[in-house]
C-alpha cells in the first residue's frame, strides 16, 4: 500500500501536459524491467497515480516497447502459439500479436478500452505490389472518449525496434512516433483486415496498399502525409525528371534531403538534392539517367523516410 501511494504521488506530481509524454516515459523508465513481477503487478505499477487514460496508455506502450523484444524465429514462420500476454512477459519476447495482446491486457487492468487489430504491413521494397497471403501484423486501437474521433492507433511492436531483411536479427530501437500516430500516416504503413479500423483516409484495398511507397521510420518523426508519386513503382525515361512532394506536418526544420540509388553491391553513395521546404512540404525533382530497375531511398536529414522502385527506360 505504501509503495502504491508513493508511486501515485510521483506520477501525479509530474503535472503532465497534454501530448507531453516525457515525464511519463521517465517515470516508467525508473521502474526498470520489473523481472520479478507478474503482468498485473507491472501494469498497476506503471499506471498508478494517474487518472488520465492517455498518459496511462503511454506508460503501457513505453514499458512494452522498451522491455519486450520481437521474436525473429516466431515471426519468420508466423508462429502465434506464444502470443499469450503471460508468456510474452515471462519470455520477454513475442510476435506482433503478442505485443498487441499484452497491451490490450494491461490496458484492461487500467480500465482503458482497447482492441487488437489484425492486418498487414510491408517490411521492404521486395514486397511492393506483392500482397501477403495471410495476416502478418497486429496493433492496437484505444478509445479515450465516446465519439469515433476519440479512437487512437498505436503499434508497440514496431516501436520496439526493427528486423533485418532475413527476419533473423532484431535490433532494439525505440520509436516514439508509433504511439497515437496520425491516422493518415498510419494507414500508409498499416492495412487493417477489418476496414472498420482504418479510422482515417487510406487505401481502399489490399492491392492498393501494397502498391504504396515503403514507409521509413523517419516518416513518423516528420509526420508524413500522402506523398507524390503516390505509388511505389515509378516508370520514367532517362531524359525526364521525376517530381517528388513529401507533405510533412511536424514543423521540423529540414537541413538536407538525399537519395540512395540501388542496393547491395550496386548501392550508390547518398546524393544530395536541391530541395525546397515551403508550406509544410518538401519538394524536389531528379533525373534518373541509368536505364535499369532499382530501389531508391529518400533520406531526410540522413534518415530514411520513403522507398520507391524506379524503372528507367530510354
């Protein structure tokens, strides 16, 4: 009881501002991994003392994304047998479904309305225009009020880190932007199996979704909206220029934009672009002179925001 009261006092004294999660993150970070506690004890400790459901949701998201790892072996074979929340906490790893179920369970303990959404993501340019045969990802929606507008989206699994192309190595790197994400951006990167959970503008079919450019982690930092070209496969001539527009709404000052053309042994060094950044959009043009088909990554301040496949003919 004394411990609970102490936690409550610390959590409440932070005076969290709306959409300011720094104090909540630091509080959860101080609690550590809590290896000796069970799921319910962890959920109660990290949400204690706050009546604000948004801050409690953030606390759960932050703890899960920083203490649970994606399981490469289970993800590679799409094995969902170890997705029970208790198993995920015990093993400290799981599939995306395991992450989503764990978040839902902890949210339920905090009396937060939350659901698991199953659907699709693309992991790389190789999946462009190649829809998956079965669901390959899961995330959560959280309701903080009574209207449809009070549903929010989050992806604790993607926030935890990244997998390599061979799906054998997980690299932990927390990305805050996957929490209560802008819905237009989220729908460029996620496609719900039940369209009721799209919650905002986005592709109308799985075929249309798999035709979109690949979204990089930096898109969440800059809050990217629908880019141009709108489809991920670009056909152009060697004497023509391709125009790119990247609407962003983060208000960030952009220092540089560059392209990385090719991959593997054919990957070129980043090539700086002559760009403009006016009215919340990055714009530039580029002439692809080499006749071939190759991936093209767009980097903003050295961080990958988008990837296209470009086919260049004479």
